């Protein structure tokens, strides 16, 4: 048994990374940098007197992130399993501390940001990885217990505590992501169908009660302006309206890269959550579809790596990390097109945010690490 584990670990360390997955990551990253510069230079010039304010920083983080991704890809992914509980405990502690101290970012009532000198980031970004790592480790080690009510309740409790701390920040989109990731890993890990049905009904009912209860006031506000953003066209519905105008004016072929009109201080902060509206305006329907297809191909390849992973832990880890990217991209596009209420969620590889990009690329490095032990031919 020990010899098999040793061979598996050696194969994971010495095998070739999946070049197809790496290629999709680099294509999305390069496209994202181009579109970030195009979407941000007007805003950057207006507010920072420097057209390159955002892109110069993002490019540095992107280069560093690629280096980190390639470095992490050469680390045996089993190494991270040793720190699953420690990492999760640290993240939970940080989330709790953020709730009991004043907001660390001025002029913001939310407690999502951790500021350490010049570095500021949202610990909820790391909470996603913490849940993926811990659930992958626990389910892989106890997969025969996935029909045990006590063990399932234990996992749901871990997920519940994490989600409660994040929703109290409040950060609804991150809560949805963390909860969805956890549930997918439970289902893939062997959760019985009866528990899936019960959990689905309980989640739906709980979500409706939470939304209608007004427990967090901005939830009901966003529901109202999602249904009719024109009811406050110059206020809370402004961003959504300007996003829809940008998307509609792109038509089939788009205005061309750099030719967006809505980025001229119409779409608020076009380099962040609503960058996809500028993508649609400049690249049109065809360009937007191509980008969506690139995300789909990345997800397909990530799932393929997961299916061919050398062990259950690697399979769950690669699947969870890939699912996170796919779900986040889907939710962002739905928000930008007003398919769902505005939840403030970024588009992976495109939206501005250096620290989040570093975390994302490091996670892609872990998927590549899993691929080194994969049985995929021609990787």
C-alpha cells in the first residue's frame, strides 16, 4: 500500500503538466489584461491622472502570478493536504476578527477587507480555497462515511459556519460561491440522493425567507432594482442600466477594441465587476461568445484532469478549483446581463484585483500539479 502511494506521489511530482489547461489559462489571462486596459484607461486618467494606473499594477501581478502558478505546479499537491485544518482555522479566525473590529477600508460599511500595509484583500477569496482543500481532504479520507448522518452533519456544520461569517460581512456573492462549492464537493463525494433532495428544498426555502425577511437590507434593495432598474435610473439602477446599454450597443461585431463609449464614465468602475459589459460593447456578440467558450474549455479541461487524477483527493481538489472559476464567471456574466441581481462578483482573469489574481493563478497551479499525475494522454 505504501509503495503504491510512493509511486503515485513520484508520478505526480515528475509528470508533465497539462499544456492544454495551461494554454487556456494564459489565453484568458492575456485577453483579460488587454480588455482591462481598454476598459480602465479613461477612468484611470480621470481619477488618477495616469491612463496606465490599473493595467500597470495588474500586469505586474499577472507576471508574478504566472511565476507562482508554474512554481506551485511543481509542488506535489498532497503537500497542501497537511495544512488543510490549519489554513481553514486561520481563515475562520480572520473572518471572525473582521466582524468585531471597525471596517478596515475607509468610507465602506462592509467588513470584507483585510488591510496589511500596502496589501488589501478579501479573506473570503481564501475561504473558497480553504473549503475546497478541507472538504477534498476530509471526503477523500472518509468517503465510506458519506452515508453517515453524523459525518455529513459535521461537514455541513463546517460549511455553515463559514457561510454565516461571510454573509455577516456582508458579502452575499462570496457566500453563494462558498456554499455552492461545498455542496458540489459533497455531491461528487457521494452524498445520497435523499440528502440532496432535502438539502435542495431546505436551501430554496431558506433563501426565499432570507431574501424576504429584510435581515440584510441591501438584499431586498437589489432584488427590487433587479426587477426594475429604471425605477431609480440615476441611483441604484444606474450601473445595471449603463451595463445593458453597453451590451446592446455592441451588436454582433462590436465597436472595436478601445472604442467603447460607455467606459467614458458611464459604467461605474468599468475595470471591476462590470468589465464584461465593456467586452460586449467592444467585441460584440461574437467576441463575448468566444470568451464564454474559452471559459467553457478551461472548465472542460479542468474536469478532465479531475476525472483522471491519481487519487480521490486530487480529483476533488481539481474539480473544486475548476468549478469555482466556472461558477464565478457564470455568476458575473449573469449579473452584468441582469439575469440575476447585482451581487458584486468579479470576472476571473479580467476584473481588476492584484491579490485575487495571484490567488487565482496559484489555484490554477494546483490544478496543474494534479495534472502531472494524471493519466490523460497528450497532456
